[in-house]
């Protein structure tokens, strides 16, 4: 379906989606559902299709002005195609160039920098710098291949020939490893829930959508072997013969490098060429996303892999009981799996000695373009946020002033510049009204209007709500209406915030009011009416 949408034969999903469904022997609704839901399928496309990032880090880099600049440079508005059908422009909510934004994808070619409009307009040379990555621990876990040159496949070979699945599970238990995608669920518990069940599948979630984070993109592009070896080890521990990696369509380079890495690993005998020939060596496939933030939530991700709309589903049943195609399914974030080879090579106890009790190990923290030294830093959990901001990031760029820090993505939360004396842990950040999430950090200076930032948060929420539940679907749109009008939100907002926070189906809707509250507290008097 994705290939059909990009073929240019028709711009309207209503014209081609029923035909795709019919060819598969399905009703028209089976094609129209996902075709009208996913941005990559529904967005109008010209021969030249440009995706422009309008997410938090790119918004902060130019105060949102880059959107109008690109529209003028291309001569086409967002969500439209020019009269000749040659150029189209689509606004997206993260391309993973938060360290060098604003950013755009011209086809599959990235462009990044404050002059992105000139790059797209052909007035200056296009460029897109690689991700600066630094280990601050002295012995990298996640950056072991990038900074230390260590091969993860060596670990896989030693494990599959010398250990059994129970041994692997015991080391993960000892490590205390928790999911790095935002929820922080104990990895050992998730694996144990699926271990030994017939037809178990392990999915690597590479649908990194949190604006401000590019850790998964770094790992998938620069060390795809570590991601695949971690996935293979998870399959081995769970008794799964099949693994899948879902990669955001906004990460075309990661797709290419992972597919090449799968070919190499299959040729070397580390992965199986098919499900039928799999055993200890699993069969692994790479699947491309189609443009949806909520499709990173595990039940929505499973729905997307099944070809449906990427909407969250109620739990229970949990994916480890009834997941992809109703088979037991373990979903782990890319960064989570990338830590597994190191843990198996050095022992779970060694990993557990890093970080803090109950939140062990290391984390990749991504700093946005507004920092003096933007990039991805591997730090131990528990490292003070102000140390990350000042010592590693060098504080705000140039003579700028740091006013607020967004951490953990758009639904993570905000901290004021005077409230950064907090450890980088889920528990500590939660006490401040924020969340760890992917641990991307976006700096906002005095040049950003807090009201514009408030509207930006609500616009993101309204655009990306999957629409599966009324509290989120209606609440995000009503919140945006309130944010766009003059004055405060009014008396009705308190009830709206409580309804979203308590009745939304998934964490997306539940976290929006909390993120808005944290923004109001970070900025104080200008937004105090939103602190409810």
C-alpha cells in the first residue's frame, strides 16, 4: 500500500485504496482505514515530495518561522501540491535531526540547518550533518560499537553456543534493565510472560517519534548489528523464531542500513533466511512505518504491522498473550535491545552497578540544536539534569538564555531553567511533573513566545491523536481551540484536563494535560491559568 501511495498514480486514497484492498480479497474499508489514517498514505504527493519537520526542536531553532520560509522557497503550501503536480510539501513531527534543525527530507535526502529554506530552494548547498555521539561513562554500553568498535555478533555467537534461554533471562533479571521507550517496564518480566509460548514473535520498536530524540536513529544507522544482535538474543531468550523491526519512514537511511545488515547476518549464518529454516537463529524482517506518532505505542504498532489503522487497543489482553496476528508478541524499544549484548558479555550484575537502585544502567540523552554542544550522550541513570545541560551540553548556544527545558518528548514535560537539579530517573522527574520518555532534551530560550509554545503542544496533540477514544480525540481538539483564543482557557478546561488524564485509552491522551501543566509551571505567570 505504501508503494502504491507513492507511485503518483493518484493523490486521493479514496481512488486507490479500495483497489489495493480488493486485490488482497478484502473489503474497501480495509484499505481506506489505514490509507486515510497514516500521513504517508494520505498526504498529497507531487513528483518531488518534501517533508518538513515542525516538531519541538525545529520549532525552537527558528521560533517556527522556517515553515513560512520553506513555503515561499518551494512555492507551495503545507499539505498541497503545486498546479503542475511537480512539488508537494508535508509537515511532519520529527525527522531525527533535532541536533541540527530545522530539518527536511527532500524525497529521501535530508536537509538541515537554519537556512533549510535556501537549501530546498537551491540557493545554497544542501547538508545534513551526522549525529555527534559521546560516551560519558568511560565504558559505553549503547555506544560500545560506535565509540568502542565492539562487535555485537561476537556476543550472540558465544551465547547461542554456550548458554540456554534460561541463562539469558537470568542475566536480564540481574541487570534490572527496563524499557527505554518511555514506559520503563521491566524487560525480564515481559520476556518471561512470553517465554515458552508457541509462535512467539519479538518486535523491535524503531518508531522513535518523540520530537527531541534521535537515539534510536543513531543506533539503527551507525550500529545496526547491535540492534539486530539484541533482537536475536531476545528471540533466543523467549524461544521466538521470528523477529521484526519496525522503522519510521522518516528514517530512510536507517531502513537501508538495517536491511543491508540483515543480508550480511543471514549470509554469515547469524540469522535464518526464512521462518521455516529458523531455529536458535531467528528470521528477521525489516518493516517500514507510514507516518504516525501513536503507532509507536505497542498495541498501535501491532495494529499497524497487521495492516490496520495504528490505533491503541485496550489491555488486557496483553501483547505477550495475544499480539501480532494473535500470537504472543514481545515489543522492545531499539535502545532497550541495543543494551542486551553488553549485558550478556559483561554480566547482569555489572550493568546493575550502573545507574541507581531500581533504575539501573545507562541512557542515551539527546540534546537539541539550541545547546552549545548538541548531540547524543550516553550517561548513567541518576546523572543530574543540570550536569547534562551545562557540563555535557555546554548550556545554551551563544549568548542565549535557557528559559525552559522540555524532556522526554512532547508528552514528557517541561522544567524551568531554575529547576534542573533533578536526577535523570523516571521517579525523580515524575515528582517534578515531567517524564523520562526517550530522554530527548529541547532547550527553549527567551526568544520563544510561551503562548506560541503552548499552541504548538496542543497542535501536536490534536494532529497525532489516533482518535480511538473520545477523551483524547475530542479533548485535544478542544484544548487547541482554547489555546488559540485570547485570554485563559476558561473554567471548562479543568474538567477537560481531568477527563483526558483519567479516561483516555493510552498514555498519549493521559499525558497531554500533565505536559501542559508542567509547561505552565516552567513559565510561571504568563501561563498560570493552564496549571490545572
